[in-house]
C-alpha cells in the first residue's frame, strides 16, 4: 500500500515570517504542522476542492487523525521553504500522505499524516466520493484503494 | 463616559512560552492581542458567562471592532505577565475596555478595545441583556449606559 | 505629514487557512496583525532588505510601537486577501504605515502602524540609513522626512 | 526502556480560548503541540529549570526531534484540558516523553515526543547534567539511563 518513491508530488512554497519563529532563532516546531496543512489545502484546491465548500456543502471536514513529524534541520526567518506532498494511500474513510518540508534542497522536517473525514459533531464519516476519486487519480499507481479505513 | 482611574480591575495571569516569542527574542506583537482576548474571556467567565455558551445559546459572538495597542516594553520567554482589564463604557451594542499587560510592575502594552456583538452571519446585534447587565455591574460607576453603540 | 491618498501602494496576497480561523467561523482578530507583518516584510524584501539580514548585520529589529486596527468585515476560510501597504511618514527613528486588508474589493480591516527600530536589548535606535532611504524613496512625495521620531 | 504504566505523572491545566479553535469548531491540530510544549516547560519549571535560563546560561535549547500525535477526540472552546506528561526514557542527548491531553476523563490526543538538546547553531549537544539528573530523578524507575542518544 506504500507508494512508489516516485509517486506524484505536489509542491507548495512557504515563506518564513517573524510569526513562525521563536526565541531560539528557529521556526517553532508546531508551525511545520501549519505549513503541512496549508500544503494539503493547496493540493485540494489544485484538484478542484476547497475546505470551506466541503464543510458548507457536505457538512464534513478533513481532519488529521495521526501525524508523525521528524525534525532534522531547523528553518529560520526569511527562509523560502517547499512543502512536498505525496498521497500514499486512499482508503474508504482515511487518506495517508507523506509531507516533506525542504529548504535549499535539504529535508528539514518529514511528516507522515493520516487524514480522516469527520462530520460536524466529530464523528468519522466516509470521504466525499469526488474528493476520494480525485486523490486516487492524483496518487496514480502510488495509492491503494483499500476498503478499510 | 470614560471611567474613573480607579475603575474595578480584573486580572489574569499569563505565562510566556516559546510559542509566544519570535527570533528577535521577544513576544511577537500580535500575541498580546491573544493575551487580551484570554483576559476578556476570563472576565466573562468570572461574571458567569462563557463564549461557547453565548455562541451556542444566543447565536452571537462578542467580536473586536477596534483595538489600539501601544507597545512600550517587550515581554520575554518565561515572563509571568498580568493582564489588567477595566470596562470603560457599556453601550447598547458595544463595550469599551482598557487592557494593560504588565510584568514586574511595569506596563508593557496598553490596549484600548471596542467590542461589538455580531450574529453568525457577521451582522451587528445588541449585546445579550444579561451579559450587558453584568458588565455594567462590574464596571460600577466607571461605565456609562449609553443607548448608542 | 500625512501622505496623499494616492501614495504608492505595495500589495501582498494572503490566503486564509484553517490555522487563521476560529470557532466563530471567521479569521481570529490577532491574525490580521500577522498578515500585516508579512506584508511589511514583503515590502522590505521588494526594496532589497530582509529582516533576518538587518537583525544579523545591524543588530536591530524593526518593531511595532503602535498599531490601531479597525475591523469592518470578517474574512473566512479560503478567502484570498490582499494587504495594501502605504508608507505615510518616515522620521529618524520611526515609520508610519497604513495597511488595509481587502477581499473582493471590500475593505475588511484598516490598520495604522508606527514602526520603530530597537537594538538587541530593546532600546530604540535610529533606522539603518539605507532602509530609511529606501522607504522614503518608495513613499515618494507621500512621506515627510522629519528629524524627530 | 519503556517506563512502567504507573510512571510519575506531571499535570498541567490548559484552558481552550478562541485563538486555539478553528472554523471546524474544534481546536486546530497543531495547537495541541503548543499545549504539550507548555506542559513540558511547566515540568521543567517544577524541577527548578526555565528554558530562558538554560538558553542564556548554557547556550542550549531543548528541541523536539520527533513527535507522534494521535487525535482521538476534539477539544472545543472553553474546555478545561489537562496535559499529563511522563518521562519514558533519559539518554545522554535525548529524552523520551509521553504526553496525553485529556478532558473530563477522556483522552483527546496522545503524543510521544523525543527531545534533544541543540546549541545556538542547531547542532546536537548533550543535555545539561543537572537537567538530565532532575529528569531521571523525576522519572524514577520509569526512565532508563542509556548512554546513547
């Protein structure tokens, strides 16, 4: 179910501002999760979907069920980062992505993210079929289409 | 309409964490507005109200219409701050507060805040009467009870 | 000293993400100050300066001494905003800017910002001459060149 | 090296404010990492250390090298949360902690965190001996004292 190393990759550029840094002189560790969420939103947008419309029309939100982040090198003020996002697996109710924050060719933070769909009272529901289909199409051969999740 | 200098004062303690600071070694300027909002929420809570209940039961949110912040001295990591909040005027649809962030007896940031009530589509509405009444009672002689807003 | 209405205007595009919103369904009020700071950083960058280099090479940071924000209409998830920045006055140690956050042609938040230069221990110092010169040049006739500040 | 289930537990109370929530009506996922960092700072403080002093006196910061977060139930505006922190292992250069965010007795988010010490240019260095000793003492039998990192 793990995608090939050359799975299609979506890239989002992120500039580091004062708001992102802390007194240690580096980007505060929780903020990379913000960057990752921006990148996932941009991937969805490029596929034709917006979180706000999904929430308003379907009554569901795509939420993070699990994230693992490995911090290898710090980003600093004014750095121009790239978040590379790959869809690793699409199940019935969950999606697995791999996201890497890079700067000048070096990997700074590597994240594995499991997304799940929840309704307005927080209960897990299936992914909207058109979103699920678009993610499978984007992932290509890299994503399985399990029936679990 | 401006309250007396000795208007009743509500105090909230705030600890500065890494998340609040920036690479300049000081608390990022927007974060003092977070501190001020926490302090206003604690004032409401001490008066018997919670934002979540007001939003759920009345369908309204108390939003900021205007804020002025004067930054005099910076706060730093691990500082233990106090936010002193005074209600300066209570109108029909707006409330004026003065909030000062202090550390070790020194004023760091002084804020003047005008609050207004909005409904779920963002339109201005009157303050819930019980909230308005509690704020007037808290403010004592310091707050006028104008009918404008 | 107030600039003409047609002072040169710098524009920065900002997308609203989940991180920016709150449970009221709108952008949290302190986050507009983040947007404004990003826009000021982009103005500086377009003029050839970066905050990180100014901090590293000159030992000074450009900090906010005073901000006034008027909240007129809320922004929401996925909105594409523009921050329009004008330099209103350049003094010896301070700079006055006007910043407006817009969406679909409507003004959402109007800010007046006074910036000051501080050194690494927080003391006010004069603006680096090349930064000051570039801001005056950008502002054109709109900015005075007072010797106070 | 994994601590016993009844390893000593440090608890920090966290109130949810507007700033923490998003338009989905729940706490934004990255903000639980802020809560966890506040709790680790409070654990250190209770052991007699402050991040600011460690940074100023030793020139080192305790940074997150790896975090895994499992999101089980969402927190909402005005919730009063508890972050329970256990030290699972203390090595020469890294510390492993388990942190659980709870509300009304239910686990909302479970985190496994690996901390490492870095100097001001971001290079890994050994933990200050007194901090390491205090963490081992706090952890009691739960923490190994490996010499690796």
